[in-house]
C-alpha cells in the first residue's frame, strides 16, 4: 500500500509539473501573439499616419466667382474697359497651415495681358479654405488690331483667362516645414449684354 501510495504521489507530482510547464508554454505563446499583434497594429497606425497626416500636398488656388462692376465695350474702334470684383480661394487639404506670400493674378486675352490683380500674403488654416476678395481693372490697350476681339465684341462676349502661382510653406506640428505652391489657370467668358461673368473653369 505504501509503495502504491508513493507511486501515485510521484505520478501526481509529474502530472502537476507537466501541467505547469504547459501553462507556462501557453502564456509564452500568448505573449508572442500579443506582441506580434501590437507590432502589426503599430505598423498600420504609422502607415496610415504617414499616408494621411504626414503627406503634404500642394494647396489649390482658384477663382471662385467674378462680378462686373463697370464695363464699356465697342466694336469700332475695337476696345473694352472693365472693372471686375473677384473672389479667390486657397484650399488647403493638409493637416498643417499653409502660409503664402504676396502674388499677382494676370488676366489675358488671347495670350496678351489686359490687367492684373494683387493678392496679399496670408495663411490658410489646416484642412480649410481661405477666401479673399480682389479687384482688377482690365482694358484692351495692348491687344493688336488683327485679333478676333472685334468679332467677339459684336457677338456679345469676351473670353479671358486668369493665371497665377501662389508660393509658400506648409507647417506641420511646428516642426516640419515644406515649400509648396498652388497654381491657378482659369478661363471665363464676360457676357457684354448681361454684364455678367459666366463659365468660370479652373484647372
């Protein structure tokens, strides 16, 4: 009986030891799984952060609306004079603000300059759009006589383009600064009959 009891105790001790080893092994495996899952999670977070927050894009610079304040146009002698009031917008999709310098918007007819508007320096906040109002006076003084302006005035419209480049820096978390620029290239039609600007198309 004593021998049998000893064997039973021995077997029980060995079983307990094996169970303890198995429990420790499972705990180690769980720790490895948790560590791997945490590493994968961190990698995903860093990747998403890099592709969204830390990715710095060029802002967009556009003419959003233009109204005619004053207008005179004549087919003979061919000429026009107009005063336009325009709203421009700087759309900043970055997670840091965009601080830009002074710039000029040049207005052309058929590739010939007919006027310009000054845009003062400023700042577009993170993930927002800054809107500004500018005024420009345009005239046909530099347009050659052999242009198509006479036929356009007789048809009741004048096609204009506006272009500019806005340069500045995007700042993230007061640590990262990167130079970025926004280019404007807009086309529009000035309706001489209704004295309105229509079909503004910016790229």
